[in-house]
């Protein structure tokens, strides 16, 4: 998939938001986190929830990387 979530995980690390905290606060579930780790597709609702949690815009979390 030409969408990379590397920026998301970098942002989470810099903000101190762990995957454990994401699951505990029910921002997204483990299955969705796994799809993000694998670079698979997720819904815009998921991106919106993460933007809300990290106080940022979608472009701060995802990047288009051509094949």
C-alpha cells in the first residue's frame, strides 16, 4: 500500500502515547493497531480518532509513498 504510517508512530513516541494507552483509552482496538503496524488500510474515522488524541492533522500521521 502506498500509504505509510511511520509518521504516526514517530508522533506517538514524541508525544508519549503508547499503544497500551491507546488500547486502554479505547481510541482504537488492537486489530486496528496491527493494521497500522503492517501498513494496511484503516478508516478515516480511525485517522480522525488518532488526530484527536495527538492534537494534529492527518498529514502529520500519514504519508503517500509511491510504489
